[in-house]
């Protein structure tokens, strides 16, 4: 049962344009969401997070939007740069039971930014 | 530099062998985690530890074992009971609270 879904395995955008990566979740108990970027043969690097009390969080070129009613979050990258080409994972967690901060990951979206 | 070090980067295992993957962090983080990544899949949690001398099973703990004798170290043993051990293994740590987990660069394990 996939609780965190990234339905687009890949996305291609032109340099300078906006990249929008999407993520859906099913568990209404999730209250903390994160985006990670991953290059091949390296570990994921944390990009940005958002808690469920907010609907938007911005950090430089990266903005995460959260729509709780739709159980949907998205990562916007503006402007996109060739160095942004990587796999992007969304992850979610909730404070239930004793498993605080246990992260559930989506399957990732491969972003290719074309020069 | 503070960070998480995983070694070795590549590891080969013969059938029936146990192997141990190393994870060391100098971030003074309390919590540590082990994940497995397979092609086309997200990261799946194997084991985690929120404090020294304590650890819990994650979603796919069968065939794996861990120890947490020191705050900075969280080794993972892939036992012969793990029938499909070929994967990319990632270790992470997190400081107290709800902050993000930070990852090492992974160990790729292959079966000879």
C-alpha cells in the first residue's frame, strides 16, 4: 500500500523555466513533509520541508505547497538550472505511536533540465 | 567536517555469507536509520534507533540485524537469511525533534 505517491516517474523542462514536481499521500495523520534531491550513487540531500500548519514554504528557488484537503504537495523550482537534474523524492511523517519522524518515501521523479 | 560516513561504497557478498555495513556520524545526532533503495522504488526503512542501546524494526527488517553501542555508530548486518540483499543501502541520522534526516552516500551491495 503506497502511502506516498509520485505518479510522474520523469519530467523534462527547459533551463530557466519552472519545474513542478507533484506528490500525493493517503494517510491523513501525516503532518510533516519533506523533499529530497538525489544524484546517482549518492545519498539524498534535504531540500525543503513543510509542516501541516502551513500551506507554503519558500527557500530561494524552491517552494513547497501543501494542499491538505487534497492530500497533495508540490515542489516548484524557479528558475530551473541544469544542475537541478536529479531524482526528487517526497517524504512524509507523522507523530503517532512511538515511531516519531519515521519517514515514508515516494518512488521519486527524475527531473531533467535541458540547457 | 560534520557528516555521515558509510563504508564501504561497494560491497560484494557470496551466497550464505553475512556482511556488515558501517555507518558513522559525527553530528551528535541521537536518532539513526537504515534504508534500502531498489530500482524504481522509494527508500524503505529497515531499522532505526532513537537512542544508544535501543533500536526498533522498520518495515522490512527480516534478514537484517543492527546494534547501537555508541551514539556515533549504527552498523547494519545483512544476514544469509536475507534472500534478496542486492540493493543500495542508505544510513541517515537526525537530531532530536522533528527536523529532517540527513543521509550518507550509501553502500551498494551485490551478490557474487
